C-alpha cells in the first residue's frame, strides 16, 4: 500500500484491522475486476451479479459477517471500489444496505432464511423506501401493509429502487398506521417471486445503475418476514442510513481520487506552448484546489465514520457534513479534471467523462445535498 492515495491510512482514525481490510479489497479489485469486466462486456446487470458473487466468494460482503462491519470498514471498502469501478462500489453498497436492516433488527428466523444467500452474493438485495411522492419526504410514504391474520397485505408502488428487477429480495418500508407520519411505518422482506409483487419499470439513468419501479398488488407477506416491531420501520431505516451515509461520501472520494490520479498523469505528459500543462500556473491552481478538496473530504468522511464507530450515539451532524462536502467536492474535482483533459475528457468512454456522470447521483440519493444542509443547520441551531 505504497500509493499516495493510501496515505490517509496513517491517520489516527484507523487501526491495523482497517489497514488490512483496505489492502485486502485493493487486492481483490486488482485481481477480480478486469476479469469480471471482460467476462460481462458492459452488461450492467450481469456485472452486478458477478461482482456480488465474487465479493461473496471472498467473504467480503457484510452479510457474511456475524455482525455489521464498522463504518470505517464500509467507507474504506467503498472508497477503494469506487476508485476502480462504480458498479463494484454499487454492488457492495447494495448488498450492505439490503442486509443491514435484517442484521440490525431481524429476528433469528428471518436472518437465517435470507442472510446466507446475501452474504455469498448469490441473492442480490435492495432497500425500497422512496416513492414518486415520497423521496426527501419519507414520512409521506403511501404504500400500505394491512394485517391479515398471520400475514400482511402490501399495496402501492416504490420507485428509484436500486437493483429493482434484479434483486432476489427487497427490504420494503410500508405504512402500517400505528401512529401518524414516520411513526407508522414498518419494514418487511419481500421476495422477488412473491405473488402480487412486480418490477413494472426499468429506469435508465445517465450512468449505468440498475434502477426500477416496484408494484405491490395485494402482495401477501407472512408476519415472520416483518423486520422489527410494527411502527419501528423508520427508526430502523434511519439507523441503517446513519451507518451508510458516510460511505456515500467515501464513494465520492474514491471517484475524486481516480479523476485526480488520471489528471496528474495527463498534465505531466501533455505539452503545449513549449512546456507541460502541469507547469502552467493556472493548472497548478486547479491542482491545488483538487488536492485540498480531496483531503478535506477524506478528513470529514473518516471523522464521521470514526465518530459513528466510537461515540455510541446518533451521528447525524458529522455524517451530513461528510456526505454534503464529499459529494459536492468530488463533482468539482471531476469537473476540473475534465477541463484539464480538454476535448479528450468529453469523449464517450473516457474515464473522466464516465466519472463525470457516475458522481452525479451521489448528491441526490440517501439524502440530497439540500437535506444534508438542513440536518447540519438544525443540529447546529439546536446546540446553540
Ligand atoms: C441513482 C439513484 C438510486 C437510488 N436508489 C434508491 C434505493 O435503492 N432505494 C430508495 O428507497 N431510494 C432510492 N433512490 C431515491 C432517492 O433516495 C431519492 O431520489 C431522494 O431521496 C430524493 O427524492 P426525490 O428524487 O423524490 O426528490 P425530491 O424529494 O422531490 O427533491 C427534489 C429537490 O428538492 C430538494 N429539496 C427537498 N426537500 C427540500 C427542502 N426541505 N428544502 C430545500 N430543498 C429541498 C431536494 O434536495 C432536491 O434537490 C435513488 C435515487 C437515485 C438517483
């Protein structure tokens, strides 16, 4: 681990276990990703399945562990995977997001039934909260689950669901009505094969990302597939998102580092006006801004992860700062990198062109930049 992009592993947030994990995932990425990419030839869905299976075979997925990994571990893994390949980061994150509610709050039967296949990467998983009219406003969810003896009957639609149409099972947040708003929601595991369940639309986005719209029509789910107590679904979902939010920042950091490494090599090699691009002072100003953005994002990201792992309390403020800063600054870094590549950076398939598209969604999902700003401001005002 001699590369400069691993310098931060010397920071006091990390121990030997973290350093070993980062080295392990870097080794996996270098060994496995070229083969997986060549086997799947740009087929996004089979890429995701192959990556999940390979991570699973290596025992690298969260559900393969006895308990949820630390936030620092999740962040380091996502940073490394995002550096190498956005779908590798995506596949790892989704196996974690789909499994975490069960690991945190599922009873023994639900854990034993669903987690082993997720841990081996055989079943791809999904976490379905958003609806057409309930994105940032999660409390507006209208998908219902009505009790019927030992079962629940689900009706409604979810949209923008990662791995929609691909997942073997979905963790779904539905309104059960114990109390108004967010206190009347419950989580369930819904198998892809369940009667009354369908992925009714595949949604194409600017960067490859399996995304679907799900429909529940009198979909019968046994009570054993409920996760946690009725009415606790929002709380459990927020615990999951608290753990994973810093890891979105880490993924953004991985994208930014990749763009930075690519552009450093380019500005040293590119000659113009009798010198190299890197010798021009305006280039140096851009490089200084990128380097500082990256370090600031890394500091906020791993401060949030460390505090999540060690404080024993909700970690909304540092997590929101990390996610907001790292995703916005990664966009800036990649934009600057593209500018320095000139026309080359715009060519379809160029790595910086791809990163420019890949990073965009991170400012929207798992709490948009505006929502993170609200969390930060309310927390700071509440303390004042
Ligand atoms: C690639 C991708 C993958 C996704 N995967 C999943 C998934 O797996 N599971 C899932 O459940 N969801 C998923 N989502 C959905 C995602 O969580 C929502 O898109 C997100 O919560 C925002 O909701 P929205 O799109 O409905 O936007 P809206 O909530 O309509 O927001 C629109 C705009 O208004 C801003 N805004 C909202 N509230 C305020 C406010 N109070 N003040 C100021 N501005 C505000 C927002 O920041 C945003 O810019 C995914 C989205 C994307 C893009």
